[in-house]
């Protein structure tokens, strides 16, 4: 790096050359200066900065154009290197030159000023803010002067637009001056007004900042709207109308609530302007002719032959279409009205002659359907399937009434009405228009499929795909008209790959969304179309064709069209044989081949052996083995036909052993499923292998041994020791829980209850299973529960009560023996309980009283032993309610010091009974005794006790909702906050993702529990939010209709409340404690869940306001939740989110610029890195939104990420992690 003195000398030399009479010297000097500054090889001191800036300003008036242009470029680089004083000098000079100079100098100066604005360092906000506050008033003054001509004003407004685009949020104080300046400029010239619209857009981008500063500012901005409406109705210039409509579009997106008052006026305007085509007549007779395909003598349709270079009316129609889309997207609460009013209008204009306009009309109608899918997220799942329920008919489709709310039914009915060809007159606002054929959206689109334009035809396919996703089954009657269009698109050689893919995607969607039988008359043409797609030379088209072929399998089967199978399968088989082909085609060919063999092996028996050989080859290939395993699973699971796979079985066993040792989780799970499928086939040849070592290895690695023990006890017997060793080893794992534990217990039960040769006797088996208790130190807590459960299973499965009683006595002795280790006593307590749960007859003779053995353990100093005793006591009551439940209730009443543990025992009983479909009657009779005991303890001092009580209250209410829910509801009005909290928390334990009888009763009263979100107690409000979150996650139908009332309370809890922040002194330091943090975190968690499950009930722009609050929250967890919500919004509501990118990007940029303190500990540094990685994920998600790159704020954040070495490294880590998430072979879920 050169020294400052050397740099000053170098600068002086370059400035001398810039003053040379030789233009080449001047050009090279500027070029050298720019290169040195860009490579950081030159440092400028104050004097050098001053000289460089003055010389470059002088060169802007150079007589050589190349030197001028290079000086402009160099100013951009210099702007990033000079200090504030010289930057001010530069913008002052450029402003003066742009207003007062010659015409050529004005042009160069305006370009130079735009370059300077575009290159200002975003990160240096103080520098930029001060500079812009100096620049904008000068530009305003230039704009208001009467002396400058129109071209100068245009240049000034362009620069103001650039300033607001990049730095609008930094200069909020001057927004009012800017607005006054451009509104006061004469509007007689439409060109200026067109640019004025751009400026208006940028001011609206700063609406949140304005609103934060003053609601009056927004009101003042909205005062512009009537003027715009007045001008657009009076204007007779097409480009002026376009600019005004674009302004209305911006207002609709940015200020949807404020624009509600002008909705009817805007609707009247767009209705008139969308049909505004003064130079062309759309007669019905002409329409029928114009939509026919040409005969080859003409390149375009008759409707597209019309051309008039002076006709600008298409710009008005296009702007109207975009404004209509803004109306649809910004006001989803009025979606049904949009469908009924704007839908017919758009359908009537699908015949638009100008393709640019037609594309935007299609996009507007697709926006209706996209918004409708947010209201009805999965219409396919709502189709009528339950014969016990009377269906409702919407259009031609039968839906289940319980799966759709009234609002959803109303919306689908409005959309269905537009798929019926009816003669209608649509009247709304003050405009009435009639149309016949064009009222039917499907018929309108069908006519457009006859056009030659690839863009239009692709949009037709896209619109129909969206339509059938929104309303499944709606295209059944149109298949005869639709299929020729699809065939033409796919099989015509002149069709491009994108159109073919769009056509195949539509066909796949239609197959998924219709009953199989509707395709019976058309199967032959569909198969021909699919074969043509599979044989296409472009891999993506071929892959889509293979997907369609897989979807056709159930269709062909249900329609009994087995004669078509060979034709289709031959095309699949040809792709399956090829090794050097795209990976996606390989995967789909393997899947399709497996599905066809599993379903139609009898229709093509000659192909089965060859296909199985190819599957074995694919198993040996690392890139295709997972898909080959999945294909073989389908084949092995098939029963009709039962495919003969015996030729490949001997080769599969060694392959299984290898695959089960691989790191790929998907491959291991797939292999286990394949083993299970083979064992369940009853194919003994699978176990006839002489390589017993391999078989032993398989059983040691899996818990599928139960199947082998049942089906092939003689074959498994030699490997029984190895299997038991694996089970014993697994029982010591802390991860053996839930379904895995149950599988292990099922295998032990199968072993005990089946006649397996050489199996261990009762005592020997127990000795082996319990050996780790005595031999292995430091077992996990879960290991004691797993081994105890296995002990209970052995006793119950053996059926020998005497041996079981002998075991119980041994366990009792171990528990009472003072010399027993803690591990042995812990196991003994657990095992006594499991014996009572699984084999209650053990304690029936009264010889042993397990409850008296267990209760003393409550006095132990070991917390693990006390918890085990509570669980064991509950297990005893699960097995024998009549004997042990009264004992527990009595102990709760008489032993206040043991209440917490005794309540845990009671919870064990209640939890078991609440999962039973029909609770034991003995238990039901005890509920009246249990309930008062629980209520008495709901106001206890111990939080743990209250939580257990709440869980018990909730699970009891599940057993008897009609009787107990009113009782629980009465507790919500208790004067004690603790009781209210327990009552609300109890509701959480009543909510499940499964359908249960309690749901109908709970739906009627859950609103009364959730009203506690306005309770005076912080904890009550927090648990109410937790319950709302649980309901939204597991069963959103419970709360969907209550959200209009509940959402304000949720949003209010996202605010930081200073009154809840207190200072705590910790020695010489003061630490702030936020008592509202947990409440705030619960509110944001609830918002995230509602975004996933109840999106249709959210007003998105309001929702984004509170997400923005979360981005600025000081707490790490809340910011992370906010970033997650942004990523979800980018996927679900991209159109709405891009309208708010300005403020969002400002918060993201702030986080990326945050540096940890110099004395920060590692934990704080890690948290900062985690937040930055989250921000990077958000930015990457935002960049995927269409047209997001047009937003300068996002571009600036992305540039910051690229310019910083630290952020570049974090970005690479994030992208690597994202790639790992989608492991090879993981197939993304297809959603409707």
C-alpha cells in the first residue's frame, strides 16, 4: 500500500495529465485514477480529494465525449472514497450545472448525479443522511423554479426518484417538501406526470416511516387519491392514463385499508379502462373466426394481425389489468366479492388482442385462484370420502361439509359458477355489461388454446392448473376439448420445451384432481400423449412424461384398460435401460417401472425378469440405489398380482447388510421396509440362505425380528442369541422410546408367546434382559423404564402367574434390602409398577401389597427414585382401578407433603384412560371423586403441582366433556390467577390432531377460555396464547372463526412494554429483566403458527407490521422467529411482502452490520452469528420472489453480503446446509 505522500504525488501527476490538450492523455489519466481507487492502491488526503473532485467536475464539460463518459464513471468510484465535505461540494456543483448549464452539460450532469447517488456507500448511514438532506432541498428548489424547461424538471424528478428509492427511509423529514414540490408542478405535460408517478411510488415505499412519525402524514398522502381518480376519468391521453392507473396500483398495494373508501370508484375506472379499445371491435362472429388456427399461409391469427403504431390504448388496458390484480391481492377479506365482480370482467377480456395485455389479464385471474387457495389450502383433502356424511355439491364436485367452513363454501361456489357456460348479465357499481359464452372461464381458455402464441398457451395451461387445484373435479366435462390442445402442445415438434412441460404439468394436475373413471373414454389418447413425452429428447420433458405415466397406473387399473399397459411400459423400459441419462429421468423411470410391475405384472409377464435384473443393477449404483429400494418395496408389497421375486432374493441379503451400515437414513429406513415386505410375503426362500451370518447381521440391525419369529420360528432359532443380544444392547439406550420401545416390547412378547425352538426359559430370559441393571454402571433413566417394561411384558406373556408372583417377591426383597444399590432399587420400583400395569393378577391374592412397598420411596433422597415411585403407583392403578385408585386419592388428601408425587401418580392413571376409546366404567365412577381433589390443588403454591393439576383436569375433561367442561369453564372466573391459569392450561391437553368427541363440545366454549388473553395477570395471558398456539397447530378449525376477535390481543402482546422492564442489581452491575419476555415470545410463536394454519384469516399487511416489530426486538429468540416468519411469507404471500421490503431490508441490514462487543463471551458471539445466518436465509428466500431484484433495498443488502468476507463465508455455510437438507433420494412432498 502506497503511503499518503506517495499517493499525493501520484494524484498530482494524474491531474496534470487531465489538463493536457491531448484527449488521449486526459482519458488515460482518468482511467488510471479510477483503477487505482478501485484497487485501493491510492489514499487521498484532504487536499488530494479537493483537487480530484474539482478536476472531474471540470472534465464533465470536456469537448470529448469519451472523456466525459469516463469522468462520470470515475465520479461513482470517487464518491465512495471522499469525505463528507467534498461529497457536498460535488453534489452542489452537479445540481448547479444540471439547472444552469448548457443542454449538453445538463444531460451529463444529471447522469453524473444519478451515478453519485447510485454509488453512495449504503453502510455509512450518517454520511448518506447528511448528504441527502443537503441534496434534496436543492432538487426541490430546482423543481419549483419557473425558469427550467420541462426536460430539466424531468431530470430533477428522475434524480429525486433515485434518491427516494435508495435512501427514502433515511430522509423521512423532507418527504412532505418533496410531495409539495411535485404536486405543485404543472401537470399539463403527461410525460412529467408519468415520472411523477414513479416519485409517488417511492414516497409510498416509506409509508411505515411516515405513519410511525405521524398519522397525519399518511392522511395527507391519501389526499392525493381523489385528484388522481379525477384526472384518470378526465384524461384523454393514453400514456397519462397509464401513469395514473399505475399510481392507483401502488396505493392499493401500499395502503389497502386506506384505499377501501375509494374501492367503488377504482372498480368503475378499471372496468371501463380494461375494455378501452377504441380502434378495434370484438364482435362475436369475428371472435369465432379469429380464434381458429391458421392454415399455414399466415404467421399470426387474424386478431393479432391488427397493428397501429400510434395506438397506445393497450397501455391503458395493461395498467388496468395490473390495478385489478392489486385490488385482488391487497384485499383478501373481500375475495368472494372479487370473484363475483372482477372474475367475470377478466374472463370477458381473455380474448384481448394485444399479448402484453392478455398476459396481465391472465395473471390477474390466476391471482384470484392463488388467493382462493390460501383460503382453501387443500381442497383435494376436502373431497367427500365418508359415506356416513351427506355431501355438498359445489359445481360438479362433491365435498365433505365438515371439511369446509361457510366462508370456504361460499368462495368455492363463486368460483364454480364461473366454470358453467351461462347467459348472464353482470352488474356492479355503475357499470353493466352482458356476455354469454365468455362467462365460462374454462370455455374462454379453451378458445385461447387455439392461438399460436406460446406465451398465451402456456398461460392457458397455468390458469387451468390453478383452477383445478382450487376446485378439484371441475374439468371433467371439458376433457374432450382439453386433451386435443394438450396433445398438440406436447406432440407438435414446433412446441418449445417450456410449453410441453406446462402442458404435462396440467395433465398431471388434472389426473390428481379427478376421479379415475372420468378418463376411461380418453385413455388411449392420454397414453399416446404420455408416450410421446417420455420419448422426447429433452430430459425435463421426458421426466414430466414419466411422472404422468406413474399417475396413470391407478387410472388404467380402475378403468380396466390393461391392453394399454405394454405400449406405455415399453417407453418407460427404454428409459430404464439407459445408463448415461439425466439423474431425474433415471429416478422417475425406476419409480414408474416398479409401480407398473407391482400393478400389471400379469399383463406383461415377459418383462418382469428383465425389469428385476435392471433393478438389481440400479441397486449397485450409489446414485440410484435408494429409488431401486423403493421400487422393490412396491413390488414386494404387491399381492394382486404376486410378483415372483425369488430369482433376485439371494442377491438381496448381502446388499441389505451393506445398506444398513450406510450413513443415509433414508436408505436404511427403505431397506428395513423392504426386509419387512419380504418377510410378510411368506416367501420361505428368503430365509433359505446358507449365509446365516448375513441373516444374523440383518436381525441385529433391525427390530423386524417379530415378523421372523412369527412366520419362521425354525429359521430364526439359530440366530436367537444374536437377536436377544441386540435387544438387550438397545434397551440400554436413552433413545429407546415411543414406537421404537413398543416395537422392542412386541418382539419380546412374540418370542415368549410363540413356540420358538431353543428359546430361553422364563428365569433365563429375565436374567438376560435385566443383566444391564446389575452389570452396567450409569444407565440412563430411560433404560430403567425400558428394562422394567420388558420385565412386565415377559411376565404377562408367559401366562404363569406363580412365576410372576415369585418375580414380584424378588423385586420387593431387592427394594427393601438396605444393601441394594440405587440402580437396583430404581429398577425394582419401576418393575413392580409394570407388573401391576401388565399383569395385575400378580397382586390379587393380597399376599403382597405393592403400594406399601412403593410409598416409602417417596421419602428417598434420590429424585429419580421418587419420580419412579410416583410412576409405579400410577401404573398399579392403571392395572387395577378398584384397588389402587382410592388409595391414591386418600393419600392426596391426607399427605400434603407428598401431593406433587401423588398427583403425578394420578396423572399416570388419567393419561392412560384419556387415550382409551371407551374408558373403563370403574374409572368413570371415580371421576366425581377425582375432580374436587384436583380443583383444591389448582391454587397450590408450587408451579409444578399446578401444571400436573392442569394436565389432569384437561385429560379428565376429554373423558367426560359434557359433564366436566362446564365445571372447567367456571374456574376461568375464579378470583385466583393461579386457578384461572390452571383452567386455561387444561384446555391445551384437550386438543389433539386426531378427531375426538370432545372437539364438538370444546368448539362451543373455547372462545371463553381464550378471552383470558386480556386477563390482568401476565401468566394467565401467556398460557392463553399457548392454548391458542396449540389449537392453531393441531386443530385450527377450533379457533378459525374466533380470530377476528382474538388477533388484536395477540398483536398487542408483541409490543415491548417498558413498565414490565425492571433493573436488578448484581453486585456492582445493573441488569435489566423483562417480565414480559415470555409473554411476547408466546405471541410471536402464535403468529408463526397462525401463518401456517390460518393464513386465510390474516390481514397480511397488518401481520407484516408486527413482524417488523419483531425484527427490531432486542431479544434473540424473537428476532429468530421473525426471520422464520419472513421466510414463510416469502413463500406464501410474495406479492404482499415485496410491498414492504424497504423497512424489512433496513432491519436486515442493521442486523448484518451488528458487531459483538469487544468483551463479548463466546455464547454472545455464537448468538450473533446465528442471527446473521438467519438473515442470510431470509435474503436468499426474498431473492427468489419474482421481480424482487427490482427493489433497490434488497439489492443493497445482497451487495453488502457479497462485499464482506465474513458475510460471504456465512452465506456459503447457509447454502451448504440448505443443500444437505435435501439429501439424495429425499423426495419433496407434492401438495395440492
